[in-house]
C-alpha cells in the first residue's frame, strides 16, 4: 500500500513540476534521480523532448535510455514515445534515414504489442514523423502515404489539433510540388479545424500559408485577407516575431499591387518591432524592402539615408553577404536618378563581393554603365560644339544631294524607257525561237546534271565536316557556310534538272501509298509560315477532305505544292495574301488543289510559256527571276499523275493555279507507276490512333502523371501541327502543350520536362527569344531542345543559335526522324548520370568564362556547399532558397546535370573535404568530422568507409 501511495505521489510531483517553465529542466532532473521504472521512462522522454532543439545529442542519449528501459519493463507506450522523440532528434540534425528508422521501430513496437488502437495518438505522431523525414528528403510520394496513414489513425472531433497539423504538412508537400490548388485545399482544412479554438499558433500558421498560396497565384486581395487573419492570431498570443513577419508579408503584397503608401506603412510597423527585439538581420531585410518602395515613390534621399544606415549596421555585424543586397539597392537608387557615375561606383562594389564565377558577366555590365556615362558626356560635348556653321554645311550637303538624286532618277527613267522599247521589238522573234531554245537547254542540262551531282556531293561532305571542326576560326566558318549554302542551291537545281530529264524520258514512276493527305498538306503549309511572317504576307489554308486515308505519292505532291507556294510568295509583295486550298471531290473522283495570290500577276504574252522550262517573267518585283524550272517541273509531275493544271492571272491583281489529280488510280491504268512500300507512312504519316486524345499533364496533377514515362513539352501555335506532333509522341511520352512563348517558358519552369520541342516560327515572338530564355534560366538550361524550322529560315536559325541547339528538324519532317531524335536525346540525358563536379574549374574566372550555364550552376552550388560545410543544419531547402529555386526544382536540376541529389552531393563534398584534412593532419579525424558538418562520428566513419573503402583511421595510416 505504501508503494502505491509513493507511486501516486511521484506522479503528482511529476505533473506538477512539468508546469513550471523556467525550472522545468532542473525539476525533471531532480525527479529523474529518484524515479524508477515507468516514471523514469516518462521523465527521460520528457527531458529528451526538452533538449531536442537545444542539444540534440543529449536528447538522443536520453531517448535511447528511455527505449532501452521500456523494453526491459515491457512498457510499450513509453518505448513508442521515446522512439518518437528520437526520430525528431535525428530529423532536426538532417539524419533523415535514422529518423525514419526510429519512428518505424516505434510503430513496430506498438504493432507487436497490438496496442495501435489504444495508443492511436502516439501511433499517428510516429507516422507524421516518418512523413516529415520523407518530406525533408523530397520523397513526396512516401511522405504523402505516411501523412494520410496518420490521418486515418486520428479522430478529427477529439484530436483536431493533431489532425490540423497533419493537414498542414500535406499542404506543404503539394506546395513544394507547385500543385497550388491542392496545397490550398489542405491548408484550408487545417485552418477550419482550429480557427474557432484556442490554438492560435496553429490557426495563425495555416492562415499565413493560405496567404502565401494566394500570393503565388497572384490573387493579392485574398492573400492580404489571410495575412490579416494570421496577424490577428499572432496578436492574440503576443508573438512579436510572428507579428513582424505578418506586417512584412502585407507590405510585400501591397508593393506588388503598387499601393506603395500602404506597403510602406506595414513595413514601418514591422521595422518598429525588429528594432524593439534588436533583430538586426531581420531589420536589414525589412529596411531593404522599405528602400525599394521609397525608390518607387521617387523619395530618393530617404532611400539613400536608410541604405547607408544599413551599411553601417553591417559593418558592426562583420557580415559580408547582405552587403551585396544593400550595394545593389544603392546602385538601383542612383541608376533610377540617372546618376550613372555614382551607380557605377556602387556597382563595382557589388561585383567585388560576388563570386568569381560571375566576374566576366558583371564586368561587362559595369562596362555598359561606364560606356553609357561616357557616351552621355560625349553627347553633351558634341551638342556644345555644334554651331551655326555646321548646320549650314549640312544644308548644303542636303541640297547638293537632292540635285544629284533628281538627275540620276531622270537618266535611269530615260534608259529604262528606251530598253523597254527595244525589248518589245524583239519579243516576237524571241517567242518564235523559245521552244527550240528550251529544247536545247533541256538536253544540255540533262546531259551535264549527272556530271554535276557527284562533284557537288563530294564538295558538300568535307565542307560539312570542316564546319563542325573546332580547329577552324569563326570567320572561316562563315565563309564555308556561304559555300555550303550555294552548293546546296546548285544541288537542288541539278536535282530539278534530273527530274525534268526523267520525266521527258518517261523514266520517272509514281510510288503510291496510303496516308493522311490532309495532315501532309498542313505540314507543308506550316513550313511556309515563317516566310509569310518575314515577308508580311497573309497565308490562309482551306483543306476539305472526307477521308483520312488516300493513296498518293508524297514526294511528288510535296514538289508540286512547295513549288507552287514558293512561286506565289516570290511574286507577292508585303501586305498581300497567299491561299492554299485542297478539296476532295468524291463524286468526281478527284482532288483539286488551288494556289492563289494577290501578287504582281503575269502578262498575257507570258502566260503560254509559264510552264515551259527556263522561262522567266521580267516583272519580278524583287529582282529574283529564278531559274524557270519550278513550274515546268510541276506541270510534268501533274501529267505523270494523269492530272491537269490551269493558270489564270491578271497583272497587279494576282495569280491562281489549279491542279486537278485523280482521287484513286486503278492499278491496271497507272501510267508508268508502281505500288511501292508506303513511303508516306515512313515520311510524314501520323502514327495510328491519331484521334486518340494524347496523355497530357496540362492539369498538372502529380498523382495521375505516369512516373515511368518521360515528359515532352511541345511549344507550337499552329493547332494542326501541334496536334500532329502530339499524335506521333503520345504513345511513348507524357505530353505537355503550350501555345506561345510565354506559356511555353512558364510550363518549362513549372514541369521541368525531359525534352522541349518548339517551333522557331511561333507567331507571338521570335523563336530565338524563347530559346535564349530557356538556355539562360538556371531552372531550364539543362533541358535538351529540338527546334522545328522551315527550309526558308534554316540558315538564319543555324547562324543565330549556333551550336547550342541540341537538334533541328526541317518542316516537313519524317515521323521516324522525330521519334529517333527524341529518343536519342532522352537516352543521352538518361545515361548522363555520372557526376561532372570534379571536372569543373574552381575559383578561376578566366577558366570558367566559357563554361556552360549548367556547369556554372553546378559550380555555384558546390561553392555554396563548401562555404557552409561545417553547418550540420545546412540542407536542400537552404540551398534552394539561395539559388532562387524551389526544392523540387533544385533536386531535378542537380539530378539532370550530375546525377546526384542535393543530399548526396553535399555528403560527397563533405567527405572529400574531410579526406583532404586527414591527409594534411589538420586534426584528429573525429574533430574533422564535426568541422565538415557531421554531428555523429559513427555516422561519419560509416559514410567515409563507404566512399573510400577505408575507415578514417586506416585512410590516415595508408596515406602517410
């Protein structure tokens, strides 16, 4: 009886002491000295929880003692709670594997004793701890599984505070995954459970998170509403740090709304609290935001006073990094006022503090500011020197130039009139001999075409090799590009001549196969959209087909349609219109193709000879008379189909060419034709099931995305071409679609696709701008890109993008080529898992001047990790913040570049640094383990041996 009374008295003392704040640790230690069995276990667990944030090592020791004692007396509840505290201790130190192992051991202990139903609250806490450890490793699927399991174990009516906490954690996962609507849903669930309770801490936290989501969604009014709700809860519990943070959030949001006076008022409220709390670094951030607003309000003097005051504060704190922010703000301040000399001074100070990695870029910007300043001075000098004498001299030049120009125009007009009369006089004679001349030309070029083709091919092959050689200079490459372009032009002319020769000799055959002619014509038309945009010509298409499968020769149809369109674009001035129409007439058993333009038209005397070889129309507006082969080839190809071609044209109003082709050919009546393998299917036909809706991730639903499939982002504003590309790839990859440059860039940053395909001729903006943004942005620079380009702008694309593009496809492109190029690039990326960190130069601006954006990013991460190598709390979240990325973006970026997660990369750098220090005998290896960020020497020894194959002691002995 006395023992029972003693136990009850001990319990009373335990719970009484637990209520005393400042004496709690001493009181618990006092009870621990006299406690035994279950009471001792409870005190050990309580003490471990008290030390978990301030002294994790001591917390671990106490929790382990509690676990061991619980097992000896078979106290399952005590063991589970001790395991929970142990898991929190490991999680705080970043040892997430041990955190999961400890919490899992607690779950298994409860399962073994069949105590889950009776201890649901402890069981849910363990599952929540497992979820948090997975979340900190960015293992989001595992984290969500643990959190939802924790929810099932809790009763929302009686354990609503714990349920609210788990809801909030689920919201954090979806927030990191940028699934903002999902995150908002769970933040709201958390808030609804506690908003009318006394738990102001959890309510304020949930309301603040809701505000953050609305801010990211740019719903600033809703963001302000929930920031104010959060502020009210923080005032209720007198949380001054929290109140200051809410004021700061409100100030930043009002600044984004451009309500600068209100934003300034909230920042000043936050500032006053930071001053009261003597939070110097927090005060610095608030005042920097205040400085920015004052600059926007053009209150430059006040802004400068605050910025200079912040510099003095930083000098007292002896910290360097925040100075970059203040220097940059002073640079913006003077640049906004046009004080370029002062701006240059502050800019130079900024660059001296930044990593050597950015030296080249920053010096360039500094030079631009200096040049701007010097230019301004020169312009002022020039304006001062200009006088009446210079103005009079200019007028003399203008008058003299005008007189000369009038004389030249008169002489040119007179010469042109005389020449026109002479040409008119010999026109009849020329027409009479034209047929004979054309025949001679045809025979001559037919004979030499075969002789030209072989040497041209032999010229092009070595030129291609030399152009891609790294040993050749840029100037020589440009010269060789001109040679290559003209050699290709010659080869194209030779091929046309050979086609005409084959047609005249009746040796060309039709190779018919079933395919989607409508889709094929759309692809051909798409290849002319860039040309239309460049020449400012309206290009319309009207394709009317009743059947998706028609038998035709893809090569011949491409030559017919491409030549007709090229001819129309050549002779249509800016502001004109070109129309492609194709109609399938089943009742007439034919397909009719019209190409119309509003160009210069064809004179009546030239109409009979338009389809003759080598005939040229003199009225070409751009001076490009061509070769006279294109329309002749078209006519012969139409005849090969047993079709017909007709031309109607009016000078200054335009031209219309009508081609009529049979819809189906009975095989017994094919003229010199043979049914071959399905050439069109191999070349341009979409894959089967083209009407199938491709799997997309436009809804950004992480749970429904197929993790086994790679993601391809297609940026294309032509709906038909967009649908066609999607139909080719959707069976192999997860497809995301974007209609313009802005949407494409946003989706690339959000989804981090494995490959991007974009059209150089997207209408909203020049395609080069999208390419430049993707390759310069840290979030997307590692993603391989396939560029679609038309033949007419291929060379300019090559010149502008140079070697940075991963692959080109010329429209119209082959299905197999698109699939092969896509597969090749994705396989290249999948196989590039070997880390590249060790080959990067370090601390050498000259050596890194030409390093790629990805390697620059990797080197920046490496140096950031090395700068914080002794900080055991330094992890992926902090790195992501400093790199201006989300955690998931950082993980995906590093995985794509070097095949390592942030945790693995940091571990690798720490172990390499430790090995160097051991070799140099800087200290004992146990002391070195702490200096490189390990808080557990056993954990360090285990990781060290796993990397180097030797323990630290063995490594020290063998290296010396």
